[in-house]
C-alpha cells in the first residue's frame, strides 16, 4: 500500500480527516522549505503538498503566483525540489509528500527520469494542474511503475462522464476543486461542495480532498465535515509572504494557522462521532 | 531554388486528429475546470461548420463589415528595387480594424452569440486582437474585457485608447514579464472564474484544442483568396509564401490552402529581436524546444528547468514564447521553413516599404517583408512571392519615432 493510501486508511480507523497544507518549494527561500515542512507536520499536517515553482501558474491566484515568483528568484528547479524531499525524508519517513505544479518542468526532465528520481527521494504523489486524464497516459504509466500516485483534479464543471475518467486515471486521492476560479479566491460554498462530493463518492471509492478557498479554522472544519481531506494553500502562503524576511515569525504564524485548523477539524469529527 | 519539400504524407490538411493533436503537438493541457467548457466549445464549433446559416453570416460579415476580399497588390516598384522575384502583398492591413485579427474575432464572436454567452474576454499583445475583439463585442452588444501586459500597454497606447473608445475594459497585467504570455495567463484565470457566461476569444492558433484548428479555419480566408488572386494575376501558383509568426495565425491562414501544393515554398518569420545568439528574441521555432504551455504542446522559449523565459521583440505582436502547434508540426515534417528577422532588419523593411510603395506596415508584418528582401534577390524575375501584409503600421509610429529619437 502506498504511503498515501495507508495514511488515509489509518485516519479512517481513527475517524479523523486529513489536513494537507501546501507551500511552494523555495518560498521565501530554498533553505526555508524543509524546515517549514517539518513545522507543518508538527502543527498537525497529515500529508504535505509541495508546490513546484513555475513561471506561468495559470490556475493560481495572486498569492501563489507571487510565491512562485519569490522561489524563482532563487531559480528553484524541479531537481531542487526533489532534493528538498530527500532532505525531509532523512528525518520524516511517514508523512506522504505530494508534488503539485504544472506539467512543463516534468515534461522537460522527462517522465521516466522524474518518476524514478521522485520515487528514490520519497515523493508519494504528483498533481499536475494542467494535465487532464486525456493527455496523461504516458506520465501515469511511468508514475505507476514507480509507485507514485497520480492525483487528478475534479471540478464543479466535471460531468459524470469526466468524473469516471478522472477516477480511473488517478490513485491516492482525488482532489476536488471547490469552485470555479483560481486558488485563493473567496468563493467557497460548502453546500454545493457537499452535493458534488455525493456524486463523486458514487463513482469512486478514492478518498476525496477538497481545496481552493479554505482560509481558516472555520472553513477547514466545515469542509472536513464532508470531505476526507482539507487542502490549504493560499492562506499559508500569505503568511509566508507577510513575514518573508523572518523565518521564525513564518514558523510561528504558519504553525498557529495550521494548528487552529487541525483543532477545529478534530473537534468537528469528535462531535460528529 | 531549393525548397523544403517532403512527400511523406498524402495530404497536409487532415490534422488535427480528434483529440486536437498535430503529430506530437497540440492537445488540451488545461485545468479540469475548463475541460467541460472546451468540450462545449468544440461541439458548438463543429455544429456551426454544418450550419449553412452560420457560414453565410460569417461570409457576409467578412464581406460587408471587414471589407473582404482584401486585395492582392503587386508591389512593382519594390520588386524592381530588390531585383529578383515579383512580390505580391496580401493586404490584410486594409481590413476593418487594420489587421488580419478581425477575421477570427468575427467568427468567434458569432460563435459566442450562438452559445448564448454575454461576456467576451481576450488577451492582446500588439493590441490588434484586443481592438478586433472590442470591435465585434461593440457590434454584438457584448461586454468585453481585454487583458494586456503593462509593458505592451505602454508601447501600444493608440490601440489601448481605441479599445476603450469601443467600450472594452482594458486590464493591465503586471505579473511575470507583463507581456502577452502573462495576459494569456490572466485571461485563462478570468475564464476559469466566469466560465458560465464568458467566451474566451483567443487571438492566435495556439491554446487548447479546438482553438488552434478553429482560429486557423477562420483565418484560411486569407490563403483561399490569395490562391485565387495570384492565379488571376500571374496565371499560376506562387513560388513562395512569407508571413510573420508570433502565435502564427496570419501565417497559417495564408499557408493552409497551399499546403498540398508541392511547388509552393513557405517561410514563417519569427522575431530574432536583438539576434538569436543574444538570447533576446522571440523565436521558439528557430531557437526553442518542445514543451507544454497555455494548453498545448509546442515549441517554447524555455530554460533547462522548463521555466518559460522572457522574450524580446520590437513588435509586441511577436513577443510571445510559444507558437501554434500546427507550425511546430510543419517545422518538424519540413513542409514549412522557419527563419528569424532581427529588430533592426524589420525596421529597415518598415522604412523601405513605406518609402517605396507608400504603405506603412505593422512592425510584425515588417518581419515578413524583411525576409522577402532577403529572398527575392535570390530568386528569378519570373518567380513570385506572396507576402502577408498582416497589419498596418499606424499603431507602431510611436515605437518607431521613439527608437529614432523623435518626439511626436
């Protein structure tokens, strides 16, 4: 069983929901990333999403665009990101790490090379935002051969037919984009998310994570009520941006935010039980 | 003369395939939220092709609103001056709004109306596509938002004002390099947010399927007319076609109806900027490598890590790090040849045509003209070249004046 699958299985037996924070690798500077990853785990993260910086992050709002730009000032490459994961694995061998980004850096490294190296350093999943299942065959094959879960997006606009395709191509979990828009926008509607998740669950047994627009403890708890995992990106990245020159302050603020989400989610699940 | 000719395929007119691929290029690389919208667009577009009323309305608009057919003008004095092949200019600069861009925006706006969309968005570099989009939006009473790089807004002030006069909202894009590619990113972000009521009019033959095919088909009116006109002028097909290539819509519009004419050589002219060896250029086909950006796989200007690198060209319309996937395919199979012309060379051609023929060309088109200045003298006097004069240069006079230290 993959690290991601066993993480979700274990959470299920505990009756808890997964918290998946996102940070962009290399933001605000390359040395900060591994340390931040450990802080996120200590604050209550179950899985980590590590953004691979890209020059043209078309699906992202201003916060993550700016994070990519901060990382790219330091020329953080996919190769560098893999090294960061290797460094993280020296201490932490249990928290699943998912790389999230755009296809081109993976395409340029080569699918096979990427999949082999990612497996070697302890990456567990890959989410390429601009790669729908239709174009994913070759990459998914390489990922599967190297035990890396290909994670696909589902959206409010995904038809039943598309959800089938997405569920079939992916493994690990399915990432549901909570609204039509870019990351960090303020458009979360918990009821419509709940409705769509019902449809998704009839199509696939994969755990479903929900991201986009979850910004605080309250929204995290609301989503945790209906989803298997809560993904938080822009809200964390904004804290990093606000304190870009003060690593200690970043750790304190990010830990505070993630910790509050963790607590609210666990309170919700205890209450539900 | 030697031309790139390969008879490896029975026809060059059969792509893209059903998934939008031109060989290994093209496709549909977008976030999931947009996939359903692209399916709907594809379906609406396919239906419109079968609809005689739609086609008749499109043709009528091209005739009465755009002013088509555009003339094919024999540049007799310029040809004599260059001393080689006879040069004919396809006068897309005479279209309403001053460039070939309007052929496509008319088609897509009719499609938007057919699909019941009330809001149009567009990206623009030189501003020609933005003006053409704002124009058709005004005519059809649709809301129009145009994304434009802050740097381009600076260098294309007249077009910015035209868009505003036409009722469009021009949104400056400051992220990334603040040019066309970033405007495209921002338009995509708008589209994903407002997908229910918004139609995204992409201005070139790039982006996710079906855009490269759809935009090409709307632009092939250029080549169909030119093919007929040159035969009326000379009694035969031309020996060479030349067009500038940013995204490549005017080039594919001219080339496509000639692709199966083996005797016709085709030259796509990219922007060499300050020179291909300086790195400051916008020539992905001549000096880039394949990758994935803006919804399609194609040649890109990128670094070894797959990051898109800043481009440079004197002409905003060519200042783009990608290129339409069909051009990538035509390059690989050798059916078309891609070359590059520097800023300085384009400026020389700009002045040359202006002074000798009394036609002020767009800086984009000046790249094609510059290559004609190189090619014509190498050809015989009984040979002919058709150059796509894709746009007029009025919008560029500020840029040109500034370069020459003249205050307007």
